[in-house]
C-alpha cells in the first residue's frame, strides 16, 4: 500500500511480552485500520540494538523515532498511534 508507514517492534524470539505486544498490534490493526503496518526486529541479531534495548523489550518505534516501551495496553497503543498520525 502506497504511503503506508511501518512501525518497528523490537523484541526477541521466545519473549512472551513481545508476543503480547504483537497481539495488541494485530488487534489495533483490525480495530482501527489506517495506513500502517509493522515489522519485527530481533535485537539479539545486533549488538547495538541489544545494548540499546536489552531488558526494555518489547519496544514499538515509529518511523520518526518515537518509542512506546512495555508495558502498554490498548489505550496507550491507540494514543501512540494517534500521536504518530497513523
């Protein structure tokens, strides 16, 4: 889709909190739609990302660099998406 923004979900494999965050993203995508999608990035594959996010995951980042750190719930996610103009 043209003009679609991509959020980044930083996490790791076998991270139950990351799985919960992804479930919230999927729910928000179905509930509110919009011109956005997300991709998962495994911080264990990058020393720099692991150093930056380590124990903070999951972290959701906008294309503009805004971050939403765990814990977040549907209202916090909705506010983040609105603030990111998604």
